[in-house]
């Protein structure tokens, strides 16, 4: 401790300080740990409260409660669980005025982005509630005329859900909590510590909507402590995790055969071919890099452009990005907020410094913004001549940074694209339909958006990393998440001679 640079840990919060809470076995509590994490707004620098850092014992109690209460959701019909999801969505809408400002303060995103995220969380529950009613299985023709065979979906049981700080309300709702309720799974949720105060408001909405007590638990604390307790517990049937590739690999090793739904790091390329519409490409690249200050797993992380267009594209991307300036996230008209924590900001610093030392040229920005409430605001940044082996090209940077690399031939393009081990989402800008198909099919990513930003997605569309990459396991999105969180059971019946 502390798990993030610059964060303060104490054995007791100061008198009168706001104290976060966990939800275990139908009760709000502070857990059995003796350490509290001070939560400071990346947006304003003000203290927001103190978070109880849970223990493995706290996680074990939550798991036991989820196990003993799992039948309460599982026993409901699909229509009843759908109605619960709709009720949760209504409660989120009703409390959006409280949730969005706290999300803005705690995560660092702009108030406009926070409002959009809360609205997306409500839509996620509605989406899951609608999808579950129409999720059909099969009746199988069989060779033996005295038998009948069919399949049905049942909950897996208890899911451990571990989520990151970049979208602390929408991401859990879209990927796991909404689908988990819809499919009848009990869940123990461990949100990222730096955004657990706003996560608690989402739990409150679920309780107010009538989700059975004990069906959803929330334990706050460090991933290597409470998260690992979920991953290794024999009473947890599945693990749902969104986060870094390195942590995902650790979870996969330690989960000991559990069902896994892992959405991991992204560094998919944005490819700009010679036939591309450069104005559209520049606008989409900028949007993909600036959304949530670049803290999106499908953000514009690296741009591979045909050498004949490199200078012109760099100029247009820089012009597009320069229109958006970092601004205090709580200002009503802010369009670019803060990074969430110092660890992430330091990584962005390090990636840029390494690339520049290797010969990269900074076209725009290049460092942290001055004159704002904290040092977590970052200038929109564009670089050219980025070394292919630099972290800026092969790793996930997670900031408002666009590194541009040039290629001459297809062989060079696909070699550059393959240098990163990640394969989540890519973008391809091209003016020829046939080429669009050929290149999209060859790029090793779970999603390829043609003539659109790499971060375009709708919550019913399947998303996930390509096989063999470090970007995850399984597919999230609409019916695909519901299937991943369900057991497909086959039943055969002997009907007579």
C-alpha cells in the first residue's frame, strides 16, 4: 500500500470524513480491514472520502452470502428478471443527477461524459432485460426415434466481477451486472478502488429496484487481495474481469478451471490506406484518442498510414485534436477531462519520452497541461516517426496520444500491425470496398471498424480479443454476454418403444 502513487492510506479516516461502504450479505458495512484509502478527485484535487480496504475474510463472507442466496435470482422466470433489469434502469435514470457529478469528480471525465456514461448504464440494464426474453435454445433432431433432445439455459451460479476505473458505472452494467441479473447469477463485485464511491450508487439503484438481497454483493479493496479471493475461491463458478492484459493473464492462471469472461488490454491499429478520405480519418482518429481522455481499451492507440499520406494526415490529425483543450472536468462545457491516477499519467509520460528519445517528433502537445486543478490533465498529443519497437507503438498507453507510423507495402503494414500482442479493436480507412474486406479480414483483432473510429461500439454487438492475442477471452455484448454467463444444459427424454 498504497496501490497507486500519491494516494494516502490510514488506519482510520479523520473525524467527519465521508466513509465509503461495502455491501455484504444484505447490509452496508465497513469490513474487517484496518486500512482506509483516501479518495482525491483527479478533476479538482479535493478529498471525496475514504474507502474501506477489504480483506480476504470480507470477500469470503460475500461469496458465502452469494452462494446461499443464488437461488433467489435463479428461481425467477426470464420475464421476472427482465422486469428487474428494467426497474434498475429506471432507478439509474432517477438518480442520474447524483451519479453523474460524483462520477465526474471521482473518475476525472468531463461532466458531459459522466452524464452519457450514466445514461449508458441505464440502457445496459434495459438491453439485458430485453435480450433475455428472446434468448432461444434448440430442439435437436435425433437418430433414435424413442428419444427427444433439447437444450436450456441455466445460471452458472456465483460470478466474481472485477472492474476497472475508466468506466466505473457503465462498464460493469453493460458487461456483467445487467447480464448477470438477466441470467440469474449471484455476483460479488469488486470495483476499482479509485472509483468505488460512485460504484456504490449503482448498487443502491439495484437494491432500490428490488434485486433480491444477497444476490449482488460489493467488496472494496485491492485486486491482489479481495479480487484474488474471488478468483481462487472454490465457491465462485465464474470470473468476469475487465482490465490489463497482465492482470488478466494472472487471473487465468489462478482461476483453476473457472468459467472466464475476460476483456483485456487494447492496442489495435488504426490503418489509413492510400485511398482513404483523410478528413474523415483525421476526425475519427482525434475522436478515438480524446474520448475519456484516451482511457478506453478501444481508443486510437497507434496509427499506421501509407507513407504517401503521412505528413498530410499528421497535419490534419493535429488540427483536429488542437480544437479540444484540457479543461476542468466539472465545467459544464469541458470536452477533455483528467487522467484518473498518477500511475497512468506517469505511464503516458514514459511512453512519450521513450519514443522521443528514439527519434519520434512531437507535432502537438507532448506533456501535462498547466493551469488546471491537478497535474492529471494531459495535452492532446500527436507524434510522427515513432520507433516501431517503442512502448508507444506496442503497448497500451491509455492517454490522449496519437503515435503515427508510416508503411510502404502491405507486408510492412501487417508486420507493424502484428508487433503488438494485443488484438481487441482496429480501424481501417479505405476508399475501395474490396480492399476494405481484404484488409479487415486479415487484421488480427476482434473488431474492425471500417471508415469509423476504433472505439465505435454498441452494446449488443459482440466484442472481445482475437484468439492468440493478449486482449481477452470470450465475447461481451448483447446475447453473447448472456450466453457466456449461462450454462447450456442438454436434456434427453425416453418417450417409449
